[in-house]
C-alpha cells in the first residue's frame, strides 16, 4: 500500500506538467507577438495565487507526543542523521540511483526540450510535446504504484530502464545516421520520445522513493534528505554541463549513468538486501536519546 500512496502523490504532483505545458503550448502557438509576455503574466498570476492560498492553510492537530518529538530535534540532529546514513551499505548502493533520477530529469527538461524539440519542431511546440510527457508520467505513476503493490518494487525500475533504453537507441541511432534535422518532418518520433521519457521518469523518480521508505522506516526524514540532495545534484550537473556538451555526448552520459544505476540496483538486491530480512535501519543512538520524552 505504501508504494501505491507514494506513486499516487507523485502522479497528482505531475498533473502540473499537463496543465502548465498545455497552457504554454496554446499561448506560444497563437502567433501573437506578445505571446511570451502573456505567458509570463499567466505564470506570475498562478504563482501569486499559490502564495496567497497559503494564508488559508491551517496545520492539522497533532498529539503532544508528536509535537514534542519534532520540537526536540535540532538542525544539527537532523544533519547528523543524514550524514551518518552514508555509512550504511544500503544507502551507498542507492546513491547512483538517486543521482540518475535527477540526471534524467535534468536531461528531459533541459536537453530534450531545447536540443531536440526546440531545434526540430520549434520552441512553440515544446508545451504540446511536454504535456504528453506529463500525461504519460501521471498515468505511469498510478500504474507503477499498483504494480509495485502486486508484485515487486524492482519491476518498476526495470520498466524504466527498458523505456529509457528504447529512447536512447531511437534518438542516438537516428542522430548518428541521419542527423538531428531528420526529426524536423517526423513529428511523431518526438512524441514517441516524450512517451518513453514519461514512462522512464515515472519509474525512476518513484522507485528510489519507495525503496527509501522501505529500508529506512525509522529514519525516513534523514534518508529522504539524502535522496533529494543527490537527486538535485544530478539535475544540477546536467544543467551546468549542458551548455558545453553536444546532444550525442549528453545521450551517451545519460545511458552510461543509467547502466551504473541498474548495476547498483541489481547488486544491492542480490548481495545486500537478501542478507537482511525485514531490514529496518535505525536512527543513531544519540539522536534517538534526544528524541525521547
């Protein structure tokens, strides 16, 4: 059930990809010379409404125990809990998966949109293509949650690996043989790429979350902090180096890190997790003592 809830949350979150990109697509495709300015006003208005809505939010009532637990944890305690996790074998084998999760996100939102969609179909079509990506992402998240509950979480990562492998073979192969200009009159291939990226993104962004929640139930906050840090690091590397690398090099790096993440996942399942049935990583003793009432 936990796998499905995480996937459900991710699916709801990803609906912004559909609505936002459709709005951007229709505005930019209107051939209005002020379309960019109008789009900026729409985004600013949406952001202002979101910030304003926070004034109407009220915290949920909590028990005294829960409140005291949160209060007693200082920033130093939380930081220590996150750092100390790096000594665990399980988290070390998850790090390549965390990193690739951010790397592929950075590739989709940076290189795929700019280097492939923008140069092949034009920037005014990016919104429409990425709305397909978002829709597949939402549907994939719902489906993967149910699949993980019925079978095994690892099957989600395998599906993501297959989807991204097909994407790499399709686009890297065509660009090596025909060149990037080949996609200018092959719109459907760009949408196929968006579908494959959507499936892969849904898989690789939820698999590490479900594994983290399963392996570190007693230290979930620190574990998810490690997860988000390395995921953000992967995205940062993609955007930072994106301006200096060709699309072929980016695709090669994309595939290389995916293989590293897959090998890490397989090794972790075969040689680490099988030795620890019912694994539950505990919080450091010093931190636990601070949390006691």
